[in-house]
C-alpha cells in the first residue's frame, strides 16, 4: 500500500487512495431509530377549548349588549310619531316613581322603570307641581325636558267635604283660589247653563250633582269649568255604583236616589247608620205609596233646615217654628221627597241609598211583641249617643221611648 505523505494537504490525496475510516457505530446514527417529538395532546386540548369558550362568551356578550342597547333605544325613542298633546298633572305628593308610573299608565312613556333610569342618569328631576302638556309615545328626552320646565299652568288644591251644599262649595272655592269668585260659581251652578245627565227638566240647581272631593284647580280654569269637573266625577262615581239600574230596581230615578243620598249624608254621623237610615226613608216612601190617604212623611230635620236656608229665614228660628213653614224641602208637611237634594253626597251615602239595610228579622227585639213579627220594619230613628249614633225603632211607642232616653241624656 502506498504510504501517504503526512506533509501533503488532504485535498491533494487521491480519494481512492484514502484509507477507510473505521468509526464506531452509535445507535442514534440510524435514522430509523431516531425518536420523534410527540405533542402533549392532553395538555393542549383544554387550553384550546378555553380559548373557544372565551371567544363564544365574548360574541354572546356582544350580541346581548347589542340587543339590550337596541331594546333600550326603542324604549327611549319609540317608533311612530308622538300622539296628540294631553294634560298631565304633577301633584305636591309626587316623586319620580309615582310620576313615572302614571306616565306609563297614560301612555306617555312605554316603561316606567326605563324612564326612572333615564332621568337619574341625565341629571335627575326637580319636581314642580302643576299642569304639563305631554305627548304620548314621545322621546323620553322631550318628556323630561317638559317636566323640567316650570309649568305654564299652576294650580290650587281645593277640598269640598262630603255634605257641602252648592253655596258652601262656592264659598270654599272663592276663599281658596284668589282669582275665583264665589258669586260666579254659585250663579253657574244654579242658572241652568251647565247641566248633568241626571238633572230633570225644570230643575236648574246642581245641588246634589257635584261630587265632593279634593280637586286641583288650574289657574287657566273658569268657575264653570270647575263645575263641569265636579259634575263629571259625580256621574262617573254614580255609574261605578250602577245608579241607573239600581235606582230603577228601587222604583226611583238616579236624581231621586241622589236626593235620598243627600239626606243620608246630612243625617248619618257614623258609617254603620247610613244603610239603616236609607231603609227608614225607603220604607216611609213605600208606605205613602201604598196608603196615599194616610201618608207617612219623611220628617227629615236636615231637609227642613236646608229649606229655611233657601228661603233666607232666620237661622236662629226655633225648629218647632221652622217645621211649620211650608217649603219644597219641608219633609214634615210634604209626603214625598224634597224638591232637590239638600247637599252633595259622597260615595258611601250614594251606595247606602242604592243598597238600604234589610229590615229587622222576626226574632229581633224590635219585632218581639208585634201582632205580626214578620211585618217588622224600620220606620224611626233618633240620636242616641254623643258619637252621633242613632237608635232605630219599628213602632211609634219604641221611638218615643228612644226620644225620651235621648232627651234625658241631653242629646236633644
């Protein structure tokens, strides 16, 4: 074998003459035996699902936020044009919650809760009582803008208690609202220019046809407009009590029922007496109808006193003299109802007039000893205690005993 010259560079050595190098073989030199790097699938799979879930939640959140935002915008600015202007009253007792609830009830806003939220995040609302002009289905921003503007119409609160006459209502209105005239109110309520659906022909006075309640009287209203509101509420209450059908069932007209209700209003001092006084009045009227030759007058003292006022008689005149003076309201001399109501009754008296109490049962102490206990009727009553309660009787003898007891107690 030819020897290599160790001084010659390797490049000058003939490759064929290079000696074969006998390197040791390592197990990792075999490509087939080389290991492959395996992914940790069990570790990467949960991470992948967490990423997917996070992406889904983000997308769902965006969709929900968009839907809520779209719904909210629809509540703030509803579709369609706003409706016709209507009056809305803000009372002294109102707060944002009550105002929002009533705005929703009348259709000015579609959602009270959203309106409250909107107002609170837009600087709040300083509530000013008065009359406001609002449009149903309007943008909440416009509604809030109107409520933040001092109302063009302010009002005065006027309370007409149950049992007030037209004359006393006139005095109350004129004394409460500076620009209102008691004289103008009284004229409008008695000259026949304003009428109720239950007012019979030939009767001009609205006595008994004005509902007693608390009213907000606008500075833009006239006395006549106030009267129309009083009439309107009386008619609404009467209809709620089914006055047309119930009065017919009793053989009366709605106006006659209001006459009876006005006497109950003036006579009853405690609630539980109303229905019994109503029964006494109905019984006496029915008795007079059955026995026209021997009528049973109502003998309602309050009606006689009202007649004296209408006639302008001395209010200090003894009642024993007053009841001898004829008048359309003297129920001692008349055998039927007074010509008109004697006051303006409230709901409880109207209800009592339409629903008189049943007569005492045969076993009632009032009926024991009567020739026919099954024919026992309430016909009398008289003041019985300092609270205004009355004692009721079926016979004149029982009534006289009650009168004597009341006189002895200093009640008469």
